[in-house]
C-alpha cells in the first residue's frame, strides 16, 4: 500500500467511513508497525496516526482504585489500547503522545497527585574556604574568567579574591548540581561544560593556562582547541587527555562502569585502576567503558542517545532499570519495582525533559502494562 493510499484510509477511519474490513486492515497494519518499529518514514502519515491514538484516548475511561493507605494507584488512560500506546513510544513520537495525553488525563479526578516537576538549571558553587553558594538559575550558566566568576549576562557571582582567606595565588572551585539540577560552565580557555543532575566539576585556578578538571557524575564537554596545552579530565579510575574535542563522560560513583563517548576529535582514555594503566584511543562514535574487568571499546554508538540530556530531552533504548536511574536523578524521586516486574522490559522512545513526572509515568506504564503509586517523592510500580 502506498503512503497516499494509507493516508486516505486513515482519513476514512477518522471520519467513521471505514468498512469492517478496512478497520481490521488498519489494526493489522499498526500491529506490524509495532513489531517492525521502522516501517513509517512519512512524517505526515505519522501525524495522522497520532489522530488515531487521540481517538482511542477519548474513548477510554480511567480505572483507579484506592488501597488501604489511601494512596491512589493509577492505571494509565491508554490501558485499554496499550499495544497502540507502545507503538507510538517505540516509534519515537512520545513528544506528541505527551501533549495529546495530558489534555485528557488532567481533566479526571484521578489525576490529583503529588506534583513532581522536572529538573531545571540549578547548581551550587563552593570555594576551598567557604560554604556553598546557590547560583542564579535564570542566568544561563557561569564563566570563570581571571579572578572572577561571572554569569552569562556579565553579573559577578563573587570575586575570587573576596572568597579566599589571605593572598592566595590560586584556589579550587567546585560547581555541583543536585538531583533535579543541570548547569553550564565556561572555563577560562573557552571550553564548555554541561553538568547533568547530581554531578560536579572541580577546577583549580592555578596558572594562567590550567586545563585540568576533576568530574563526578555526568558531564558533556566541548573543549577549546589548543595543541600546545592538552586538556585533562580525571574521574573515578580514569584520565582523559584531549587537544580539542566534544565528548560525554558518565562517571557516577554508584555505577560499576565509567563511560566516555566521543562525538568529535580524538581522546586518549587511561584506566588508572589498571596495574598496566591500559590506554584506549577513541574515534568519533566510539565509547570507552572502564570497569573492574578492564577496558573495552563500543563502536557505532548512538551519540544522540548519549547527549540527549544536554539538548533537553530523553532518548531511551535500554531496559527499565537504567531508565529509572535517569528519571530518578532528573526528577529527584525514588523508584521501587515490585518483585513480579521484569526489570529487563525494553523502553524505546523520546521524551522532553520538561515533561511533568506523572505524564512520563503514564506513558511508560501504558507501554509496559504497569500501574504505579505515588507517595511523596517515592513511586512504586506494580502489575
């Protein structure tokens, strides 16, 4: 069937002009789309499919019930048609799905819940001799220049000399994001650093040409090119050396693996925990993974998935547990899976990081045939 014929068929469906055979054809075709996940290349055709899902949503009703502790358990509005909801999440249409879904879900009494908003620009700066200072989230990041730390609009955060005790030539600056925070930092050499949630960067102001930082958590870097002074990044168990490049580091303390993904240029990754200091040289699209088992390089990495957080959205193509870890850091919430839930459920799709958590949960649970319960900032998933 051509795209033109498919569009006409969908129009007849939306106008209730389909024969029973044609309606069954659409359902069979959607089942095929769900299985193959990539048979639709026409964006106009995809938009017409969204109208079908909208109609399915309008025809369904919520089915909440209240357990003994009076905390509502939410059954997603799409439950009746969850296989079609899975189609759209798997097809990368979660942005549109969210807007259609929220319009109807918020009109129902069961949508009253603890409001958990998405993260935002939020960070703290701390000098060696002082207490943390909360940074202004409305100024789009900070720049470290000479003896000052400045906001993007030119306002001074605080002069370095006023923060130091005595006439120190240098001091260490720590920028930390909490759970539910992200922030952008510009170093004196022009290198850019984006911090994801629950992450930190430590920079020492020693020397005019210092290009060394320590990081924890997840950061994305665009390093200014300087062939005479390599840029060095140290994190848990590894050292990265570059001249000028774009790359992402995921190095949370609780994770068993450190992942460095290269987008542009070339980097050298040294495993400091290895007796032999094993070295990996990365080319664009490759990822170095360091763990107790040693070094390995993954090729043909989906770099969009790795850096989506920096660009304001999630891109998932992984099992449920790592997805919940990312959501936990961004929304500052804790997730619990009932023992009868398979943690190997595959989650595929895109979603804006500006989405309210409850709408994320509705989309996720509709695809995985789950329910959830919100208690404060703790979310429990159940069958």
